[in-house]
C-alpha cells in the first residue's frame, strides 16, 4: 500500500476534485434543473400535481421525496457492511469507483425521462442518489488520511469550495442548453433539461478519474485469513462500533448531527420545489437563485473554517444552527420574490459552512493514525443518510396530509432545535473534560 504524505498540496487538490466532480449531481439533479423539469412534466391539466406511479396516486413532489428517502434508507442499512468489507478486503478505491460510475450512468439514463417513462426514471433517480451517497462516504474517509488535525477544517473547506465552483461551472453550461436552445438549433423543449442530466453523468465520471489516479488504495485487514468473509465484515463493524462508543465526543456529536443534518439536507433538496409551488417562480429564476446559493456557499465554507480557528468548531456550529432555525420559520411567511431571494442568500452563507465544518469536526474526533477510516466514516454518513430519510419523509408526509408545503418547511425547525440542544450538551461535556 502506498504511504500517504499528509498535507501534500497536490494530493489534497486531487482529493478535492472529487467534490468538483460529484457536486454537479447535487446541484443539477437534486436542486435545480431536475426538480424544475420534474415538476413541470408531472403536472397536468387532468390530474394536477398527482401522478400515477405503478398504480398509486401520489403528489409529484412527495413521490420524488419518498424515492430519495428510500434510496437513503437502503444505503444507511448497507453502508456499515460495505465500508467494513472495503476495510477488510482492501477495496476502498474500487468500491468508491463502483458507486461513482453507477451514479454517473444513472444520471445519463435520465436523458430519456418523459412522463411516460416516469417509473423507470424515478428508479434511475434513486440509483443516482445511491451512487452519490456511496462515493461521498469513501471520499470523506480519506480526509483524516491526507490532512493533519490542525489542517482538516481548511482541507474540508477546500473540498467543498472546489465542489461549489465545479457544480456552478457545469450548471452554467447546462443553462445555455435550457435557456438558449435556439443557439444550438434545438427544437424539442425538453431536450435542454434532459441533455443536462446526461452532462452531469459525463462530468461526474470524467473528473473523478483525477482523484482515482491520485488516491491510494487501503491495506486489507490482517485478520481475514482465519475466518470467512461475512464473519470478518461483521467483526470489523463491531470493533469500530465499540471504539466509537468509547469516544464521548463522537457519541454526543452524532445525535446532534443527525437532527440538524435532517433539516439542512431537506432544505437543500426541496428549496426549488418550494419556490415553484408557493411563489410560482419560473424555472430560470429558481435555477439562478440556486446558483447564487452555491456561490455564497463557497465564502460560507471558508468563513466558518476561519471562525472555527478562533472560537472552536462546536461554538460556530451552534451559531449556524440558530441561523437555520430562523430560516425555517421565515420560510413559512415568505410571500414575495424578494423575500425568497433574501432567504436564499442566507441559506447559501450557512449551507457551505455547516457541511464543511461538520465533516472536519467529526474527523477531528477520530483516533489518530487509524487504518479503518472508511468504517469510522460510515457511521458519520449513516447518520446523515438516516437524517435525510427522516427529514424527507416528514416533509413529504406533512405536505401529503395538509397539501401545504409551508407547514412542511416550518416543521423542519424542530430538527434544528433538537440539534442545537444536543450541541449545547456536547459543548458542556468538553468544558467539563478540560476542567
């Protein structure tokens, strides 16, 4: 196994390029063009916003949220064993490549998404999400291997900054096809959006080759020779789980992360649908708004990294979560485009910061010089994915029951309040340990 030189600038840049590659999925598919296209083609004069999915009548946005929740739930149950298998067999990079190409090919398949192919397209939509989830887990697990503890906030912020710049770059390219189809001689109104999905897959797969060439594979477990593979994978999982239970900071951070992440990730996914449904904003305006959020998130990630050096990670996270509570409550009262745009700017500033700082905070809590980083980070990613499941399911359930997306939006503040209280408990425990 290749020895990793920590804080190597070239290696860190290569690692950051994975964020550059896969963030295009998060922006185009999760947040902008796909939601706008999906909402437009699934709303008809005959049935309104209700679609027929394998014989079931479901609200269109609720269906997409249920599909994402199902994908996240499946990955949450399987990731502990997948990550343990990767650590045991020394297949960290190959499995990361598998998820990447599965997600990328699924995005390419969405090129054929029309109302008559709804069922197949929703399945591809879910598979793309699973590919993204798996790839992110393995990429995150490299953070403690490539950077020392004192550099992890900065390196994590750099990765997110690369991601935001990369996704905005592709988004602008996609917008040319969506908003200016006549420039390319395109006459099919749906072609620009569908071609954007194909470009996401191509971008994701293509730029991922940079980290794949630079990042080393991991060394397999020394205990694998005497037992069958399944038992070894379970044993690896139990070993890591026991280690985590003994680390008070991780044991108290993960529940807090679960709750505030449920709110953050859900807001990111449903923001465009909220603007389209409640304010009847045009797709072009929604996309430009989300682009603005991504650009502001770059500054937010860098800002939170610097603030954490002065005030500490947990204190900064507490402040950011308070801002998120204000955002959720304010969303209930938004009535005009200007109010929506101002709220979007606030989301952008805190979005990049809370994601970047959460990843580096967890990384700092890990024992030094551990080899099974994938298994350790699987607990972080499982927490996030289960949070997304709960967040999306509750959001979709409330909308389905009330037929009012505003109630769903304000209900997310509950997750942030619970996360805030648990972060306060973590901060108090750290002060006690120091004293």
